C-alpha cells in the first residue's frame, strides 16, 4: 500500500476487531456496510476488513473517522477480520491461516504509514471479547520497528 492512504488525522491507535460472525460465514465490506447502515450509520465503520480467504477490502477511507470504538474513532484506524464466533456461538479466535497472514501484512503496512501508533484490540477499550485474541501482544513486534 502506498502513502496515498495516509491521512491528516493524528493516528495514535490501530484497533483490531472481529466481525462477531460465525467462523464459516464469508462476509465482506458490502455486507458490513449494509448492516452498519441499518443501524443508522453512514456506512462501514471499519477502515479495513480481512475476509476468510485473506482478501483485504477497503471500508471507510482512512482520512475519515471510523465508527468502530467509542471515544477512539478520531485517532484510530479500525481493522476487522471476519469471524470471531465458534460453532457453539461463543467468542473465539477463528482466524484462518490466510487471515493471520493478511492481518500481519496489513497491520505492518498501516503502522509504516503511522509510526508511533500502537496496535490494540477492541477489548482493550470495551467490555468485549473482540477480537478474541490479544492483539497488543501478538503484534507488538510491528510497533517496535
């Protein structure tokens, strides 16, 4: 990804989410956009979405505030992987191998555009399991570059 994505917003956080959908439900930005609009939002609240096969889709432009983490939308980039709910309907880290690879690459690209930003999970700011793993620890090495 090129610097053309860089925003004038003061980005301090990259917040990782899950979509809280079943692990085998293949959804993308268009589906999330429809759902978020049904809530009265102006579209997909995430800036980036990683599908089950590792495809990365652009959601809301990075230059626009997100709608993904109350109190942090103006200083963050929101990234979501599709999944987060296991076969019993419980929160779980359901990332596919392709999602793990794509997320790491995407987060590395984003942190390169916003040096000094920290990578966090939604659960670090809200009483939720999302993204169902410890994003801060898993991606700490990307923030140390």
